[in-house]
C-alpha cells in the first residue's frame, strides 16, 4: 500500500506539498505572533513564507522526492489562488473613483510598468525579472508579483528575489510617505491619493495615510482598491503577449490545450469570469469572503514553495542590480503619482 501510494501521482506530490503547507503554517503563526507583539504585522505571511522556505532550502539540501510537490504548490496552487482573487474584484469600484482620478490611476500604472521595465532591462535584468519588478511596483507589490509569475512562467528565484526586495522597500514607503506629504503641503485627499498610488498593500495604505487624517485614509483606500483592479487587465495583456511554454510538470495534466489556452491560461479565464460575476452581483458575500480567505491561504502555500526552490547564494549574485532597479522604480512611481496629482489639480483639492 505504501509503495503504491508513493508511486501514484498523488503520492509523488505529497512530500513537497506537505512541506510547503508546513512552512506556510509556520509563516502564518509568526505573523500572528508579530501582530500580538507589536500591534500589527510589518512582514506579511507572504514574505515570511518566502523567507522561511528560502532559509530551509539554503540550510538543507532537499531530497529529489520533494521536487514534484513543491513544483505543484509553486505553480498550480498559485494559479488557483490567482483565479479565486477574481471573486474579490468588483468593476463597480472603477465607476466610483471618478473620471479624473480613474484616469490618473490608469496612467500611473501604465507609465510605471513601462518605465520600470525599461529600467530593469537597462540594468541587465532578464525580461521576466524586470516584468515582475515593474508589475510589483506599479500595482500591488507581493500580490501582483505572485499573480504575474505563473502568467509569464517566471523562475522561482526571480519571484522570491522580487518579493523580498519590494517587501523591504514597501515598509520604508509607509514610514516616509507621511513626511513627504507634509513637506509638499499636500491636502489630506492628495496625501491619501499619493498613498494609494504608491504603497503596495491595502493595510500599508491605511498605515501610511493614517497620520494624514480620516479623509486621507478613505481616499487612499479607494485609490488603492481601484489600482488593484488594474491587475486584471495587466494579467490579461501579459497572457496574450508572454510566450507560453508547454504543459508544466507536477500536478497539471499533460495535454494539448489548443492555441486559445496557450495564449489565455485557464486561471486568467477563471479570474475574469469570477470578477464579472462579482461585479453583476451574482456572487453572495459569503462566497466572496470564502474565496478571498482561501486565495490568501493558497498564496502563502505557493510562496513557501517558491522559497523552498531558492538558494540564498544564488540570490546574492543578483542582489545589487535588483536593489537598484526596485529603488529607482519606486522613486519613479512616486514621481509619476505626484505628476498626476498636480496635472489633474487633485493636489490642491481639500
């Protein structure tokens, strides 16, 4: 029985999946401890999962039997999580943002992705790595990187490196942004909009906009949620232009998906379908909440698996270039956001 299980498809996946789940559970526990100790989690479970997985991989040479399950968690589990995120997206938020601010958000994301990608390539980063950094900076940090990775079939080392550096700089932005808004004498609404346009995660937007008052928090949250909606069109575009390899190994079946499936992955179709259902009110609140919760847990498991595929010694070689690219891209994003605020007159609206 044991031999039969070990040679079955599920049996080959179990060791790596179990290890990925264990690392993810440890990351969630550490995040909870961190929140209790200091009042909130500066390092999200996604980042902790990457760090723990990477530390384990660096300290321990994993047996080959773990590889199939880790690959499955890093690819297929992540694709399922991306699909479920669609249930949390409502296109109605776009209508609530207003034309000027909505246009500014779209322009900021588009310009930031394009220019950040060019910076990455100028510094010699591979195109996939440059794409991860650009999308992470322009949209929503870790979540965008995690969502874009399976679309462009990015290497796990690139994903882990991009998430690690954007996470560190994301915390710095939260601390420095209120000071920048005060130095520039921005109105509370403009300060909140700046936070929404530059900070990576929604909780970080609340932390950055909080010192600027309630209006800043409300505007920042709305802008950030609208900015997150850009993830859908970006994923769709990338799925159409990014080269797709053959069926991946692991727990994805090996079959001919046809030309449409090659350019439009199944999980992107699912993402868009769920987003449409949510937008027209066909998904009950309970289903949306469940999808959000499950997607979050699956993403942590996937990030643990990505970490388990990364050796710190290999990351160190690319560190300086990635640091420079992420830093410059983040400064560029802030400059673009400020330019949009002044161009639309929002910087002076109280």
